C-alpha cells in the first residue's frame, strides 16, 4: 500500500486532507498512527465541521495515545456550498477567515494551554497570515505566494504538489 511504499523514505509528516464525502482525517490519522510509528499526521480541519471543544478533546486523546505526532492544518474553507452543507447557512470566505481566527482561539483555550498538536494554517491572504503569525507553528502557502508571505516569520511551509497512483483512501482500505 501507499504508506508501506513511502515509509522507508522517512517522511516527517503526511497530510490527510479534509474532503467532503471522503474518509474523516482524524479517524484515518489515528488508524495510521497505530501502524506507522515514526511519522506525524497533518489533518486538515475546517472550523464549521467540528466544534473547537470536540477537536481539543480529540487532539488530547491522540496525544495521549500516540504522543506528539499530530499537526492540525486549520483551513477557512474555499467552497461556499460546503459551508452551507455543514451549517445550513451561508458565509463568505472573509467571514470564514474571521471564524477561523475565533475557532483557533477557542481550540487553544479548550486545550488549557497544552500543546496536544502543532498548529498549521493555510492561506496567504492578509488575515490568514495575521492569524498564522499569532497562533501557528507553520503557515502553509503556495510557493508562488512567497513574496506575500516573506514578511511573516512563521511562514515555514510551502505547498509543492506531487502525484501518486493511489489515494490515501486506497491506502487505508487496501486488502
């Protein structure tokens, strides 16, 4: 499977993205962490998909089970339709970016100052970079946006795409 293929290369972490109607990334990370002991799992979370309290509880549980191997990639969400599906309401991307700031504040508060997970924030907008500067261990951006993020000291990660012939879904449920 894909994880067995990449495990010998000693990746430090892999991203399990949030995709509507696909496997839930936190559950997938927990399954994989039990089988692959030397890798961190970055999970993408949108603030409207799970409460900040529930996420703090899940991060603590993951930490208690697997140690410091969870990175939460907070994302405002790109698609208005997805927000509508989860909440029954509409919100602009700017509204969701503000929501993300408040959500991360709550997540940290509910974690009682404990670092159960590293925090990564995706986005190169002014508000996303400000949120990253305040809260993030990592800011994830496109390499093409390097000029936008160069003034922010926490901009440590840049998105570089590569292709494989299998998806994480195939990996998890391969027989």
